[in-house]
C-alpha cells in the first residue's frame, strides 16, 4: 500500500515539474489519502500485536 502512495507522490512531482498543476494536485491528494489509510492500518495492527503479546505473557 505504501508503494501506491510513493507512486502517486512521484507522479505528482513529475507533473508539477512539467507544469500540470491540476494533475499534480490530484496526485498529491491521492498520495495523502493512501498514506493516511496505511498509517491507520499500521496503528491498528500494532495495537493488535501488542494485545496478543501481552495476553501470551
């Protein structure tokens, strides 16, 4: 999932260098959303693993 966010960020950077501002803005917005979803899922899985680890100890 993080690869998608990095890919959208790279597309946005290339589009902004070439002057395509609307495409760059959309790509940055997509990258932010995907990165946010990745971060939330990471935190949920981290808390679940912490809970399982404490239950086993």
